[in-house]
């Protein structure tokens, strides 16, 4: 008899690159040796709006080049004006790249940049988001391609007639991507071709974008992205550092390295837009929702429109016959918002799930029971059936694991010494997506198989999971799989974002492996484009429920999260070890959103004044006490060949709302503008 191989998918396989990372041999973008490298230092605008007339450099400075719009090589116009660096005198926000100093050492480049004199004509600027902004408008679409507004029924009439209604406004501040590895690029030109060692989430996408700016086809731009120290969306597209490094290398005739300092990452690589969300809910006395109205006001830049899909999540969560969602944007003299982990869903669920908690309080109904009573049978707005929806099971199973039973619904009922104690919960969802990707598999002479796909591992364990998928598809042990990723010359893969990586790349890898076995050849390639493009976009989601216990010091207002638990239904879990890490990471990021993170705006200067990790606060080890995640046994064959759903972002969706709701339960105080700082509680504590 032939022995049956153990199934690789579903096993808690350790990360394949783990030993390299802990021993320091894994190379990140800025660590490659590429000959006699020069160093570029980005000079950023000190004003939020104006025109750069001239750049005056010290002729005695030890530099190789000082580039600005007056002397930089001309670029082709692209789709993203943020990448048209050093091409115009126009200054659109404080911190925008206006010059690049290139020198033989990093110290010389930085020193020369500090001594540059910028001749700038300053103009009046507008940096403050508000609901009465005269320039508010409704965009045509919101990220990535959803209609900005939806409406069905008669919302206003239903709200006026509702037995119980809430009308509340929740605000979330600007939040900033701060991956451990900053944005970095080493650019080298050789025989007219461009090579980039670049930290990004999409090597082939960066190759195409940067190539187009320099008039090159993608195949003449080689992007290497072997290891990435996090991205959270900020590295999903090419950023100015890649273009600046390429410009510098073109001018000085040698490789140029550009690494953004931490402060520059608060302006040059995107951020999560602040939001002002008005949520109106109407319900019958038994909790049945009769109306949902969710409107978001957010900002974009004058340079480039990015519209976060804040209220789109409300279109999928709860049944109600009368419903409306919408978005309004203000163009400000501020940096352009971009993707940040669970864009739209993360802030949108703060408003929705906190408003539902307020409705439960008014009705005198348990928050979990209120959600169960409004569970839809199909997509609430389109009527499309769900491929699978186990939200109620997450609520029930999570409540049992957390110990929700017997909870006194009244606030301010538990106290231990100086600490008020409360619990809260919130729902979670994230769309399940797959994007076109291509993979190649080759049989090697030693009996192993090379699996190649231009995917990116952000530190999430992607190369490990793809190895497991390939091993099962080829019916061989994982030790016989040689995985190649992180290179734009490999078969084209989709971006590592939208919780779609494993589904997209795994689909392509599975197809290539099956083709190899069926054909009997030594090599096979599979392109999933046709299958993916024919998928129904609606009705495909992962779901979850978050539960939090907090302590609030009655004397100081300090908030501590004693327990944080998430229960998820995210399809087949491909690797429990890496999945748990992803879910916990998202939940901790949600804790930061609830209690710590905030871009503090100085409207007069048009900048966030806390633009470093000393003053922009994120959770640290001492903030994380008891945290855990679990999942239901779900396998959705209608999604992809693996039966999996995304897990990279659902951990942050709903987590902040659960904590904010728990703070109310502990103190009786509703904080509707995040983060929940102690100064917002202290004066109101009994």
C-alpha cells in the first residue's frame, strides 16, 4: 500500500524564513550590496501650500547632486500625481518632497539637506476637516470601486416613526501606518534598465508604475522584494522614495539608496483619513431595526483623490427595510490618505457598532441579542445570498468562551478598589476577495519542485502558506517544495492587500500544481484571471465577534484592557500558527485605535505635530494583558479551491468598538471621539 501523506494545509508549520530573520541574515530593501552606493536624503516642504521658486545649495557641500524641479530629469505623467516628484513648483502639503540631496555618505547627504535654502512663496492653506466645510462634495466612487452612496426605502420617515431611535456622531482621528521597516529603495541603472530593491507589497505593480514614469516597459524594471518588515497598506503601491532613488541614480551614475526617516512616513506614504460619522438608527420596541442611516465626512488632498469606503461595511451587516449610506469629501492642503489596514471597515465599524450598543442600552436589550434579532438571510441591500455567514455562531460561541452570561447590562456596577470594570462587544466583518494571479511550477532533477509567483510576504507567513498549499496540491512533503516569491520577474501576482493574498496566490499555485500533475510535464503555469473575474463580488465575507473587558481607574482615568477575545469564521484556516498571529496583531492594532493612536493636527501649520513614535502612541507589551483568538471550523468551497477567507484585516475590524463599549459599561461615559484618552474620562468619573 502507498502511505498517505499528512495534510500540510491546516498544520501549524513554523515560518520558513524564521531562522534567517532571527539570525539577521534575511535581507531587507536597504541592506543589499549593490556596488558603490550613494545616499539620498529627501528634503520636505516646510509649508503646507505654496510654490518653490529656487533651491540654493552650499557650493562647498560634499554632495554628488542636489535635485529639484529646476534640474531634475523629466518624468512621464502617471496616474498618481504623488509620484510626479520634482516635476513642478507646486507645493500641495507640508512634508511633500521638494528636493533630493545625493552624497557619498548618509551623514553628508543629511547635513547638506539641512543647509539647503528654499525660496518659497507661501499661500493660504486649509487643513481642518469639518462637516460644514464649504468644499464638501460627494465622490463618484469610494475605495476601491464602490458607489459612494446607496439608498433604499424612506429612511427619514422611518426614523421619525421609530419607537426608539439614536442619532449619534462618532469621530476617528488621522491614523498612521508605521511598519517596523520604513519605506526604502536602492536604485541601480544598467544598460538602460532599472533595478530596484524596494520595500513594497506588489513588486510587479511597482515595476509597471515606476517603469511608466521613466518611459520603460515593466520587463525593463526589476523589482526585488524578498523580505518586507510590514506595510499595513502603505506599501501597496509605489511611493515617492522609489522614484526619487531612481532619479538620483540616473543623475549620479551609481546606485542610490533612499530610506525615509520615521518622521517622513507621517506625510509621504499615506495615512488613514480622519472621519466624522453620523449614524441614525430606528427600531421597534423588540429591537427590530426599521432604519439605518450612516454618513461619513472625510478628507482627501488637493493633489490626488482617495475616498475611504467608511460606510460600505454597514451595507452588509444588519437587516433593515429602510437604509442609506454615503460619503462626503473635503479637499484639504494635507497629505493624501491611502490604504491602512482594513481601510473603511475599521473606522466604519467603530461608528456602527458603538451606535448599536447605544441602541441596545435605550431598548434594554442585550447587545448580542440585538444583533441576532437583526441577522439578515441575504445581503441586506442587494438580496444576493451569502456563500457562508456564521456571524451569529461567532456571537454565541464567543460569548460562551468570554463568559458573557450573567453580565449586568447597567453601567458602573463593578468596582475593584479604584478600578471600575466593564465589558463590551462588537461585530466584525471583512470582504472575501480573490484577484488575478499567475504561478509557475517546475519539477527539479532532485525530486523537488520549484513554485514561483511574484507575491510578497509582509511578515505574515505567505511563503510558508504557499509552500503548504503546493505540497498538498502536488501530494509531496513540504520539504520538497522550493518557493520563490518577491520578484517582479516571476509570474505576476496580485498585491498583498485586502486580505486577498492567500486566496489569490493559493488559487494560482493550486492550479499550476494540478496542471503539472495532469499533464505529466516538467513545468506548468496557471493564470487564475478568467476564473476570478467571473466570481460574484457580493455575498462573500468573513465574520467575527470581539469581546473586551476593561478597567478604568476612578482617580486617574487610566484605561487598561484586561481581556480581549475574538471569535472568527474565516473559512478554512491554512496555518493555525500564522493565522493566530495575524488575528492577534489586528486586535492589538484595534486596541491602539481605541486608546492610543491619534494624529494631532496643528491647523495653523498644516501638520501632525506628533510625527514620531515617541509621541504617536501605539500599544506596547505592557498594554497587552490577556488576549486570545479562536475560530469556527468553516470551509467555504464556493470561495476558492482552498476554501479559505482572508484573516489579515478582520482582527482590527470591530476590536476598537468592543473596547469603547466596554469603557462605557465600566464608567457610564460614552466617548464618541477616539481615542479614549484619560482626559475625556477624568472630569466625568464619579
